[in-house]
C-alpha cells in the first residue's frame, strides 16, 4: 500500500470517442444513459445470405473528411479515420499540443489494421493458378494493385500516424490482442508514465471490421447473434435468450498524464487510472476459461495494483459480450473476486447498446466508466428481459441509475484468452 501511495499517479486530462451512438464522448454517454441502441441493419456491404445481418455502424457524416489525413490519405483506413476523430476530441479537451516536451509523450494504441476488401482479394487471385503458383511478372506489370494496402493492414500504422500528427517522441506501441487490445494499450501507457519513461501518453484503440471479409469469419465461427426480433434487441448480455455478440465499429482515445505534470500546466483532471491488471487464460485459443480464472486474475491484479480491497469497488463495467459462454464465465469471475458481496455490486454492459467494437471496446468502455464516475450515473444493460439463473448479479437492467460512486472496474477479455482490467477512480483534485 505504501508503494502505491508513493509512486507517480496517472490521471486523465482528455478523452474522445466515436461510436454507433454518436460522434463524440458526451453524445455517446448521453444516449447510452437513455438506453438507446446503436445497432441496426448493415448497409456498408451486401449481407444477403449471411446468418447475421446487423451491426453497429458509425454514421459516415461523423467521420473527418478524407483530406484530414493530409498527404497520407491513401494510407488511412476507415479504422484509422475513426481513431483520428477520437484522438482529436481527446487532444482538444486536454490542450494536448500545449505540452512542451514532446519527446516525453508516449503513444499506445490497440489496433489490428484493416481487412482486405473483396476487390483487393479478387485482383490478386487473377494472377494465381490456384495451386500456389503466381504470375509475378504479370502482377507487377499490371498495375491496379494499390501498394498502400500494405500500410493499411499494418497494426502499427495507427500509433505511428498519431505520433507524427501530434509530435510524440516517446515510446510508441501497437497492441494486438483482440477485444482486450485498447484496454491493454491504456494499461501499458499507465506503466510507462509510472516508470518515468514519459510524462504523458495518447492511448486508446480503433476497429472497423464491418466489411464482408471482416464479417464472414465471425459468421463461420457462429459467434454472432443470429436470432433477433429487431436489430436493437439483438445484443442482450446476461439475458437468458442471448445467442451471440453484435459486431460494431468505433474508436476511443485518452490523454493520460502524471498528476503533477498535469497540475503544473493547469490541465483539468477528469479522473485517475488507479490500477491495471492483465492475464492470460492459458486455456484454449477459441474459448474463454469456463470458470473465468483468467478474468478473475486480471481483476485481482488491477485491485492489487491500485492498492485497494474488493470492498472499494462500487461498479463494474463488464466485458458482457452477449455470448452464452462469456457472460457465465464473467459472472463466475466476479463472484470469485467479490465473494458474498458480488450480488451487491452493480454490473452492466455497454455492449448491449453499442455492440462489440472489438479492439476499440476497452478504450470506449473505460471512457464511459470514467464519465459515469464524473456524472454519478450507472449505465444500463438494455434488453435484459429474461433472467438467467447462471447469471444472477445486479446487471442494472434496462434503465440507468443515478448513484454517486468513486471507484470502478472496466473489464476487457480478448478472443484467445487475453484479459485486461482497468481500475478507475473519480478525482476531484
């Protein structure tokens, strides 16, 4: 505990997001607090014949124009455009460009790069005989294949781009860990600041997989919701009639600073990153551990890192994907960590309204948790109509609650067994 009190404290001075619910953080939080859903029929590509035809799309009108990428326009994927929007909001709120020593600023982003388009795949197949032999001279001479595709697919293009745009010369990292990616990116940035490797960081994540090539793989895995009366009712975490997650797109970004650094420049302190815990299920690549062992370990490590007992936690922003296996395992993990008190801790899932933004989920949900702390609001789990005896916690069903609280956890558990938990706190000083 003494070690926790004496170390460098990490605070939030800026946040931004773009989601299916809105073009910025305040709009998204406001609509989520009203229980709105951002899920609808997909219009980005032809979904005929697919077992799932819904998703959480970001309105194109909310995106920065292509010209926002300057001379690098052809390098910029949709996911990166989403991240640019979120980062601009966070940077503006934090007066980020006023920080004098740019060599002491890190960039840490959860990103998986862009999926190839169907047209790009078809073009390459024109030069294959289907047996592993390629007409390389023909391909190189043909033209028409955009070499910028190589850059758009690189996961590290996102933090590299942000580092150049905001002149950040500190550590630069891309985290590729599925649904835990941006939560881990934030956690690693916290560690950089605590260790004295930098004074500030721009951290978050982005995802834009609502394309045919990005969508069909999850369809084959039978991981997405295939039974729903309406798109808005499809994502139903912890509900007995849940049958899969709903894929979405979006981005979230945070400006993190060492507390005294933020105070010295007069930045508004919006909250504090109290602790970070990560773990691996070490179980199966395609399945969550059925008892939630890895998830429980990540939560315990986040609390230990914060120097707090479980009794200090007043709210949990769940991973809550709306899949049968995840929701049961997360419920078990919460019971493991909180024991007899588990049923008294409110737990809710933003994915009931936003869908699953994959690599962006951790950042978006951490910001919504932070806003909830500031506003004294617990966001709801909508579509919670049919109680599941295996999911028997307080999931803040269907309507937000106005409850002042000071400490919360935000869970992010990735496909493949990566787990991350952020402990966030209200900070009035």
